C-alpha cells in the first residue's frame, strides 16, 4: 500500500495552490486518462472467440506523484451485465489487484506529455451463448494513491458485441470499415485486426465526377509510400482478419473465402494508370508476425485478381481462397498499380478509387 499523503488537491481541475505545510502543488487533472477499443465493435460466433485491443492514453504529469508513478486500472463489465455464456480474458504486461487489471502507461507518443498502454482482450462466446447485440462496458481509471482514496480520473469505454449462431458464419462480413466511411489506420503494415493500413491514401467524398459506390465516402489511392512516391509500383492497403476465430463455427463444413472490392478511376490522358489488384493471403502463426512474414513472402497461399479498369466506371474486382490447413489469419490486400507510367515523384495516381470491399465465408 502506498503511504497516505498529508495533502490532497481537488480532482478534474488545474490547480496551483499552497496548503499549510505542503508547499506549492501544481498539477493538471483534466482528462487524465482516456481509452478506445479497436475495433469498436466485433462479431463473435457461438462457440468461438475474437480478440480486440484496448488502447489507453494518459497525461504523464498527472500520473507522477511524490510516491511514485501511478498505473492505470481496468475492469471489464464492472457491473456484471454480460451473461455467463460470454467471458473475457486478457494478455499483456498486466497484473491483477483488487479485481482490476493494472498496467503501466509509459509508451511515449508523438504528443508531448502523453503516453499509452495497450491491453489485448479476448471475448469468448460459449456454444450456449444466445444470439443478439450486447455492450461490453469497461471502466478505466487512474490507480488511487491508497486503498481508501478516490481515483484521480476515470472513464467508461464501450465495446459493441454481436453474438450469432455458428451457422451464421457464412455470408457475415469479416472486414472492419469495408466501405471506407472511417479513416484508415495510418501508414505501414498492420499488426492487429481492426481496419485498413498501408500506403498514403485519403478518404474522400464525390470528386472528379466520381461518387462513392456505397455510402458517402470512398478510398483514394495517393502514393506508393507512406508520405509520397517511393518509386515502387503500387499503392497498397492491407487488413488482417482473424479467421481462427471461426474454426469452431465452421468445423466439418466445406467452405472458401470470397473477397471483392469496387474500383474506379478518371481518364487523365494516355499516361493514366489502369490496373487495380486484390489479393488474399493465408498465414499460420500469430498475427503480430504479419509484417515479418509478408516481407519474407512466407505465406501459406495467395490468390490474386487484376483488372484493367475503364475510366469513370465502377468495376467489381473479386478473388477467392480456400484457407489451407493451419491457417490462423487471412490478409486482404487492395492496390492501385502503376502499369503505364511508374512516376518517381509528383502525382502518381491522378484519381484512382476503391469502395465497398467485402470478405465473407461461402459454403462450397
């Protein structure tokens, strides 16, 4: 137990005051801790599991005290609102104290004085789980200085959970953000499920005379690197899907995966690139190894489809894959290809778009 402090300042305010015998205290407790789930909602089939990531952001100054740096405490479903057929477990740099998962919040961010911590949470729906929509509330708070003290700050973050029967695995959309209504997750290869990540793209509404195929936004391919041209030939986006979560639901059934995406482009003259590709890659092993496995081209199997697009026309690009034995996750990759002119700088793609992607299990 931490020593009991002799001076306490009010919470949720910026304070700079002098207390008798305490000297000057100056701390900001406004929004000390915040949290988000990725993805923000998830589907779990009865008899299977799915993993999500909880990311906590902390204000460093409010965690540092005269008695040491405080940790962050997390309690999933604090009021026990979930049925007993839905359970959770966690992994990571975590300990359990008084019913809370306690984690250090020390990973620096690009914003000064802000740090993060992550917790991998696995949701399990038993075979007896009733289908329906649930909300998984999670209490995130700053560790109290003492057992009888109040937390300096706390917040509740909610995860949407849809439980469906095992037979519902066929035809259920496996992709997060399939229609690109939300921003992509940044540059580089993904290391977790939950959305698209890759080269420089932008989410746009109607432009260049082209309207989204579905919804109000579409993906525009911008460059072959994370910030501009890298003199490579493709602007790529990847998304990881944890197919291992469906193993129980699909046991004993013959099936394959079908992936698709709609593509479109403008006509900017004879130098306009025309080619779009979609690819499905099957891997075994942990999802966190994807970047290394992709760079080494050590996937179990790959299937690719290409199209030489017609300008100002949405065209469906589709590919199928039967996951080999041992597959734990599948990656969907979509890309615009510089098949006419490989620009070394400047504008690489004059107006190349993708929208309304899909990845589903289909019975053979």
